[in-house]
């Protein structure tokens, strides 16, 4: 192994049998390992009998630690960068250290392996010829809305990552901005409780209304198919509630139905109705 290199080593996303022989050999031969969480990586190293010094490298220390790692590489050492699971630099601070190495003309070597969004895409049943990986949506509402508005007319398959506690809100926002498209929700890929739910965005909202989301999700969403996507205004939502009430539906059910159609949480529509009655 020649000197002065950064190796991007993909690790399993669940099933340790997916660890490649080449990945193991690289981890055995580098001088040190930069890890998102050294505790998680230590478990992986112990599994394969690898003993190497580690340094932590994650979102909140990436600037200072990145410069430190690069300085060690410049001094003649080799470093392997690993994330907790999957391929480094995909929705991951590894992107920054790769840019830093590029600026300093340091060789960066990819060691291929598992990548959650690729596995989700190929089992989704949706188009794989053209796709756009969108990563995690921002928790900042204006930025989140801007992002979804920018991509709602994209014809390629869209792929998102999402945590379980944010899934319901994200599905609601997808429905509001993109309409009711086909979606595959992939969770716990390669693990014991692996699950792929192929449905529509509205179907997913209904499914997780009664079922608590568990595990990390990859959402694979059908691209735009040529029908105009419209957003319901507050007036539209209130009119929908009134129409449902006039049809004989009780208030709670009417609010739930209108919320689902608008892609909003029930509590938001409830507050909207409450304010309109004051």
C-alpha cells in the first residue's frame, strides 16, 4: 500500500456478511481509521480481528478534525474513512474531507460496498434509468418547502433518507407538494426485519397513521408524470371540511380526511377550523 492516500471504505448497512474482502484488507493495512462513531466502528473491527488507532470525524468536528487528518496524510500516513453504515461522503461529512484532499492533491481511493439508497432503488419497482438522490430534507420549513417545490416537476425517480420520528411529517409534505405518487418505503435493509412497502404517498400516510414508524427509511418516489401538481390553500381546506360535514361526516373524521388530502397533520387543520369558527 503506497503512502499519502485517503481510502473511502464502504461498510455494511446491516448484514456484516456484506463486508468485502478488499475493505477488510484496507482497514488492516492503513495507519489509522477516521470514523463517524469510534464505538460503532470498534464493534466492526473486532468482528474481523482488526486493531487500528482511530480518530473521530463527524458533522460537529469535521473542520478541525478534517485538517488534522489531512495533515497526517500529508506527512506520509494512509487513512481509511468509514461511516457508521454504508458509503462515506453520501449525506455524510466525508464529503468535506474529500474536497479538502482534492484541494491538496491527495489521492482519494473508493473501496466499493453497500449504499442504502442504491439498494432501495433497485428493489423499489420504480424507474431506475434516471434518478435523483435528494438526501435528508431540511428541518427548516422554508428551506424544506423550497426544496420540494424545486423538484416537484422532475421526471426522474426521487430518493430521500428519513428518520422514523420525522417520517409522518415528511410523507405529509411530499403529498402536499408532489401529489399522490407511487412510493416505496424501504426500512432495515439487509437486516432481520427488512421491509419494502410499495404503495402511494397517500397510502403510506394512512398506513403510518395507525402504525408507529421504526427504523431508518429510504423513500423512493415516482417522478413527475405530466399532471399538474396543485397545492390546497387554507380556503380550499376549509371548504373541503365543510363539504365533508355537509355530506354527513362527523367533524373529527372530516378534519382527518381533509388533512390527508391536503398532506397536512390533523392538528394543523383542526387549528385552522377552530380559528375560522371564532
